[in-house]
C-alpha cells in the first residue's frame, strides 16, 4: 500500500487496486452505541486512505466478533451492498 497510488484507479470497492481489500490504522469502540470505528491510515482501496469507517457490533463473545457496515457501499456494477464481517479467534 503505497502513498503514490492514483485515487482514481478504481471506483469499485469490490475491485480495489489489486485482488484484496486490506487496511491498517487504529480503532475505537463505543460500547453504548455498540459500534467500532476504524481510523484508516492506509488501504488497498486508495479512496479509504485517511478516513474513518464505522461498523455496528452485531455480536461479540470471547471467540467471535460479528460486525455489520452501517452505510451501504456503492458498487457501480451491482448497486449498494452491506458487508458483514465475521471474525473467529484462532485456537
């Protein structure tokens, strides 16, 4: 993920600059609102560089975390979609 990539290389989050969507940065959790906000420093989808993305914490246990995106992502070909992110702790 390089800072010199074109931000207009792709307008489709399902087809990022490359074959995968990845990002890094920090995050905060609002327990009352049951949300997690990613503070994205850099992403494979360059339009996400430097933005915040908030997701709903659908459920959380010791071994699983299930998140749902609050705002649909616009896909130019297929229309809006709502990603569901499911994480399981490796044992």
